[in-house]
C-alpha cells in the first residue's frame, strides 16, 4: 500500500535498470532516512505499455519515479533518475559531486554514467535478447553483442586498476556511477558470459558493492504483481 508520507514512488520490476534505482534508494535510506514506495510494473504482462504508466514514462519502460515531495514530479530513464535523486536528496554529496565546487570530479562522474548508459546497458541488453529471446539463433548477432559487452568490461577493468570505484579522487568513492553500472555487470551470465574471471578488477568491484548492506538490500527488493 502506497503511503503519502514517503516522498518517492518507484515504478519498476526486477530488471538491471530498476535495480540501479533500488540500490541507490536504499543507500539514501541508510544515509538520510529517505523512504520510498514501490509499485510493481509487470513487464511480462506489458503493464508498462498501458496508458496509466505512459503518463509517467511516455517511453513505456521501467523504471520511473514520481516525487511526491516536489509536486508529483515524474522522472524516467534510469541514469536520469539517479542524477535527480542525487541532486535533490543527497544533500551532503556522499554519492556524487557538486558541479560548482568540484566541476572536474562531477564531469568524470557524468562521463562514466553516460559510458554505461549509452554503451553497457544497450549492448548487454542486445546480448540478452539475441542469447535468450530471439525467435531464431543468429550467431553473428550473438557473437557481436557478447564481444562488445566484453570490450566494455575491459574498459571498466582498466578504469578500476588500483581504484575501488569509478569516480572520485584517489581510489574513488561509491557513487551513482557505480550504482548505474553494477546491476548490469551482475547479469553477465544471462548475456552469455559465464564468469568475470577475465576482468579481476571488475569482479572485485562487484563484490565490494554487494558487501554494502544498503546496496545488497536494493538488489533484493521485492515487487508485488
């Protein structure tokens, strides 16, 4: 049952893109006490294409949020949601950077967010499709998207050399750039990549995130149908 006392309503389903948002919401809950409601959007039944949801996200995809505390403001696209939540609810910039006070670190954060949002997500999503859902097996397509996913993992692995997280000075800090990427990487086997052993820095990075209680809680969020 939705509660008007909770500022955020998340509309989603247990997909990598929705898990980006639940992991960050759980981090915000621990850091600031921010609470939220969840409305399950069963993509197996095409609920995301129904008129009521299209009013929230005209693209008909999960996730999306409604911010009750800001005049029921709607936000769709997972990376845009993370940026919005960090802007409005991470008042101490624990998970990001002030673009005025730390313009370079903020730019680096954006670069890694857009790298994943425009690269890893779409590419691995196509690997998922051709590996699991396509009505016919097309070896060229399967190989192309799996190999491109591996290439993206290699870019991440290089970035994580002697770093714990994608953004931040020194070894970095956990930010929305990490929340934006890791739920996709965790789904590597579904895409046809059996293990992460080829990318030890990426493998360790995922393990570090999963060791965070809030992040783990966000991965395990349940959706009602």
